[in-house]
């Protein structure tokens, strides 16, 4: 794909995230809190946009554990920590790996202030600081394809079929840019009927449902499609599947949710050169989008990096006298994005 194509996809992805944060679920009241993140999933599958529908009270309780994600090792400890002091091996389920790694996670939890830990009679005892809440209600996975032509649909369809068969998310969607045609071309493509189709109008920051998805069953066993024959006269091989345990799915969903809570979708700016004098931001109908003055475009995070040939450090005066706050315009953008990220995590201080 050309750099122009990557920029268009990145720009579209940010607008989908902005819209989802403001208006999810489409066509209904936006009365439940949502957490939006991008480029998250499992080792095998990464979704472009993820929307977490959350229980409002439980989300506030989740904030007691801080803004950072609880990683998978901490998730083996924190949700199982007892209300009263207990020897850690009696309190926690067998992790299936050496206990020394659990001890390491216990000490990290102590350092982060999310777990009470003491030595008692030569043994490590633990106690919950707060009960870990059941804050995640649903996971919505969105694949962004601004130009969903026939060849893009052919590439996307097998991925969506895998998502539907596995049922890790509650709903799977494709987001595509509005064309203004009477029938959106995406509806004519051969996509799985279980996947919803969202038609986004990027300049207006609106979206319409062109096709409603089927609700999947994350609490049921899933099917992982390992191999799918191409079919046709020259391929008579059988497809290979494996069943996926609901417990694995539940655990993966929580890991994904925690990572989404920690990162959100605005973290892209951390990977950009916001200290470049050309770094700026443009306000669109849906919110701020990063822009590059030197390239006169919305740059991607992969091109806005240290090796960018047009990178120029911001003048030192921007960090001292020229700007009222520490750092230049790039730092100001980072602060705005961080404030907005925290605003959607109820209860975070
Ligand atoms: S010139 Fe390069 S480093 Fe500077 S803002 Fe533009 S893309 Fe980023």
C-alpha cells in the first residue's frame, strides 16, 4: 500500500475511534460508558478498533486499580485475592506455571499499590486492597476498511469468518467510508452475514448501520479455524478446526479489556515525534487529528518517527518562554489527549 493509502487508513481509524467514543452504540442512546482502543487482540488476531461496553459502577471501581493495565500475570492474582489475609498458595488457583512467577507478580502488585502483602510466620500472605470488579460487559470488534472494494472484501471475509467462529468478541463489524451511492457497495460484497456493516461519514463524524451484526456467544465454546482449503478443482484438502474453551475466551477477553483500559486509542501520539517543530493538530468534526506542517498531511505514527527526513526539533524557546506551559505545541497536544483519555475512565484521579 502507498504511504497515501496508509495515511488514509490511519486517519479513518482515528475518526472511527472518535465517533465510537462519542456515539456508540449506533442509533441508540449513548447511556453506557465505553472504552475505545485500537490495534488490540490476541497473538493471532489484532482488531483495528475495539469498543468495550462497561458497567458504569464497576468501571468506577476498576479505577481504584489505577490507569495502567493489569497484565496477564497480575490477572492471575488480583481478581482472586481474598478479603482477609491468607497464604498466597491457598488463596490463588494453581497457575499452571511455577509459583515463583506468581510471587513476582504479587510483589509487583504490592509495589503498584493494588494488593496488600505481608510476611507472616515465614510465609507470604496476601489480601485484596479492593475487590476486582466485573466491569466489562461486551467487546465489539471493528475492522476498518475505508475503501471496501471487491478485492479488499475477498481478503477480509476469511478473517471475519474466523472471528465469528471463535466468538471472542460479542459483535464483529466492518467500518467503511460512505460513498453516497443508493446501495453502499459494502452490502454487495461477499462478507459473512454475521458481521455488521457501519458506514462512516468521516468529515461529518457520523455513522449509519448498513447491516446489523449477529450477537455472538463469548461464553460458549468457540471454533478456531486452523486451515481452510482454497477450494476449486486443485484443492481437495479438508479444513482443520480446533475447539476453544470458554474459560480461555473469558480470560482473553479480560486481558484485552485491561490492555484497552490502559492504552485507549490515543496512545498513537506516544510513538510520534510530538517534539518536532512541524507537529501539529487539526480539529475535525470528531476531534483533534495529528497533522504535519512539513508534509501538509495527517501523518501516520510509523512515518512520524526519529528517522523521518523532515524531522526538526522544536526550538528551545518553545519549551521555556515562547509557550506558557512546559513544552511546545506537541506537548500541549499530548496533554489534551491524555486528559480526554482519562475522562472516559470514570473515577480515575
Ligand atoms: S516532519 Fe516528520 S517527524 Fe516532523 S511532524 Fe512531520 S512526519 Fe512527524
